[in-house]
């Protein structure tokens, strides 16, 4: 595949990722991922160093719990102050942008890639990849799956187990499969942290 053809495929989102260069890069990143996942709990500085080697950029005070699964790494940027709980899976053949101060529950999947429905095209190794953007301050609940080409708005909340097939606006609570906006984040959320539990009241024992 020449460079012009490669750029054309990137522009349309339709790719074949079986080049020697891609496979070599993937092998190196997976070695780094293995080292990250098998580091000791006390080796925080080592994990920080490995994150900077794996990803395109990582802000200050980013925490990622093990295990982590990824394929490319260099397509991913993570903003400062983001916390990612265990079991994150990145299908990162194309760009994934995670903003500042985001919160990820356990076992979240960000998937930039899919395959043609036509079985003959799938058999040729065809695939498409489109970027994912997670806005600043978003909270992605445990077990959520974000599909190719999706943008999650700033400070949005994605309910646990949701499958996100369409963009979610800023300051929106969205849930379900397929994930749909439930409501806007509002002034009541400044008073209540969960159901009828108020910030200014201590629960009875």
C-alpha cells in the first residue's frame, strides 16, 4: 500500500491494519502493556513512565488501575487528573481523546473499530475506524461500551452497562442499550449525591 492510498483510507475511515510497520509497533506496545499490568502496586513511578511510553500524551496526576488492554497506544491522549479503574479496554486503531478530570468505572471499552457486515469484505480483513472523544469531566460508568466515532460531552455521565451508539451532549446523564439521554445535570444534583441522600446530611446508622 503506497502512502497516498493509506492516507485516502484514513480519510474515509476504511482501513486494513496488517502492514509490517503496524504489526511491529503493536508488538512493542503490547510488551509495554504486559510490563504495566504485571508491575507491583508499589511501583507507581514505573507505571507512570510506562504510560508515557505507551500513549501519545498523558497529563499530570493520571491514574490507571491494572489490567489495561490496548493495541496501538500512540493514538491515545489522556488529560490531567483523569482516573481510570481496572479493566479498561482500548480498541485504539484510530484516535481516542480522553479529556481532563474524567472518571472511568471498571471494565469500560472504547472501540474505534468495526468490520463490514458483508462477509466477503470481512474475510478480506477490511475494517473501519473513527475517532472517539471523551469530554473533560465526563464520568463513564462500569461496563459501558463506547462505539466508533462517538463524542461524549463535557461533564456527561454514562450509566453503567450502557452501549453508546450516538453522541451525548455536555452536562447530560445518559443510560441504556442503546444509550439515550435521560436528563440534563441540574441544580438538584448540587444538593443530592445519590437518590434522596443529601450532601449536607449524614445517613443514619
